[in-house]
């Protein structure tokens, strides 16, 4: 409780501390330690404080916000596989919120969400990443310039999930495929695994049949601009 109280106090003092040189990095380092804590409430309080402090610093110029957000991505990605559903959901919501904040720079850090998961039996983490991708792909878009998701890397990650032993993971992978299709059309077809199971292929076809299915060739859709979140 003392740690939670201290973290809440730091968040409340963010406005005053914003004018002090070096204070932002110090605050972020403290909050990152809190996000590594095994106590659920300490993590949640640290995350809430982090978002509050980021909003405050964006309002004052936000020069160091990009680096701060980039440094917490691995911590939040790790929590996507936590056994505690509250922590998984909080981590996902935080990443989605940061994606809508231009200063966070997440648009150029999408590779962090596509790193191969060594243990394919870690279904919670894979599922959490796919659920995150389902929301980030439409907002961050697909790009060859590094300003959004790389199509090949994205489909490689999704393609591996097609053969996962967990049914929820496979279903989530199909849903992400739909989001990709909405942006690039049949350009995604060549990235489907050659050994894709007939059942998964049928599911993809069923999901896309309203648009003519994979055999159709609609013009690729341009990625929409990211939804920016205004700092309070």
C-alpha cells in the first residue's frame, strides 16, 4: 500500500515536476520498476501513473516521451501473457492508448509486437499479441518505410499462429488476417503459409467472402491515419 501511495503521489505531482530538468527520466525509471513488481496492484498503479505522466509531458512539449514509451513496450508485451486477466487487459489497453498518441512513436516501433515467441505453448502471450494486433493494425497501418507494420513480418507472425494448438489463438489469427486484408487486399495472399490447413483456409475464405474472397482482386485499401489521443 505504501508503494501504491507513493506512485499515486508521483503521478499527482507530474505537472509540478515537468518543469524540473531530468525529472521525467527519473519518474519513468521509478515507474518501470513498479511495472516489474509481482504485486498486481503495484503494476496497475505504476501503469496508471505512467499514462498520466506521459499525458502531462506531452502537454509541455513531450521531447522525451518517445524514448519512455519505447522503453516500457517490452514490459507491457510481457504482461500480455500474464495469468492475471486484469493485468493482460490493462497492458493491452495501455498499448492501444499509446498507439493513438503521436508522440509515443509506436508507429515506428511495431517490430516489438512481432518478435517470435519461442515457446509456442505460451498461448496466452500469443493470444494477447494477436488481440493487440487486431486493434493496432487498423490504426497504425501497413508500410514498407517502417512507419507502420511490415506486411511480410506481420503475416509471418500471424501465419505461425494458424497452426497453434490453441483454438482461441487460431481464431484470433484469422481475425487479424481480416484486418490485414482490409488494408492491402489480395496482396496478403502470397504471404499465407504454403502448408496452411484446409480448415484455416476455409475460415479465412468464409470471413472474407463478403468481399469476394481471396480469389477476388479488390484494389488495396490505404491505411487510415492513426487515431490520435489528445492529452488532457
